């Protein structure tokens, strides 16, 4: 069950500003070795025992019958480098895990899927969004007044004594206006918190996720492996496992895979 407004955002603003460039430039943030495989979770999946990345290890000459691709496993980097001395986690069947992940993605992008319906509902919510429009306007007015105050205070040392009283009156007037604005801002903020409803950020996040689903996930098969991994890095909050015990948090769905 997706509950917006009661947990950390699905996608951070910083990540979203980078996602288009990541896909466009075909860059990979973490996995910098030459691409020799098409493992979806390379640079994403971690060992649940030690926290190291699970590196895809290809089984040369062996084919996974269900997909026709070369067989591979996800192996803990620390386990391999230390020769089992620092980690003894079990390898993960990479072909099976990637296949299950693709099936889960197909479920998520279905037009009538639970997540799509919930995201649509949130993206069309107007009540709190209107309040946030007012909040933005009030904040801008407050900041503008603060700048005027700063300029007035700076002028005091340069003006004639006769004008100081007038400037002080103007300073008091603007301060009073900002106190009133601050009260309105606090009122809107408290109202939103008390409602426990959808916030402006939730609405924007819903739109972002819907756009990703529409423009990228539905064409996931058409993306090259680097683009697929970059997109998954944005959508997967956590992925960890060992052997037959793998958990992937894809859009806060907390899926257990084996």
C-alpha cells in the first residue's frame, strides 16, 4: 500500500533533476568497469551480510534456457576479493532475479495497476496544492519585505537626523506586515500537518513517477543496459540479498523475491 505524505519521498528532487541527463548521456554513477554483461542490478544490489556490492559473475558457456542469455550469478565483491575470509554470503541466481524484476516492473506499469491508480489520484489532488500556492506567494512576500528592511536599516547611517523617525516608522510597519504573513504561513503549515493529507511535494512526486512510468518504464526493453540500470537506480530505494533471500524496495513496494 502506497502512503504518500507519511514517509520519505519516493524520489528526491536532486535525483529527479539528474535522471534525464543520466538517461541521455548514458552514464553510470557507480559501476565503471567495461560492460561485459547485461545484469540489471549491477551497481545496485548489495550483499545483505556485509553491505558490499554484488558483482555479476558470468558462467562462461552456460545458457539460461528461459531467456537464452548467458548464465550468471550476483557475487559479493568482498567475498570474492577476500576469498571467503571476510564474507561468506551465498551467490544469487542472477538470471532468475532479473527475470522476476522484469515481471514486477510489468505489473507496476499496467494501466490499471494499484500504484498507477494511486499515483493518478494523488497527482489530481487540488486542495492542498492550492494551499501551497498561497504558501509560496506568502513566502515570496515575506522575503521581499525582509530585503526592504535590510536596505532601510543600511540607509539610517547615511540620512539626515530629521528622516530617521520616518525610516523607523517604515521599518516598524514592514515588520508588522511580516509578522502577519508569518502567522498565515504557520496557519497553513499547521493545517496541512493536522489534515495528514497529500502535500504539494507528494503531488509533484506522483507526477514525476507517472512520467517515468509512461516515458521510460513502458519502453524499458528498448533502453540499453546502462540506461536501464540508471533508471532502476532512481526507482529502487534498496536492494540487498544473499542466496535465495533477496529484498528489493522498488517504489516502496518492499518486494521479497525468492
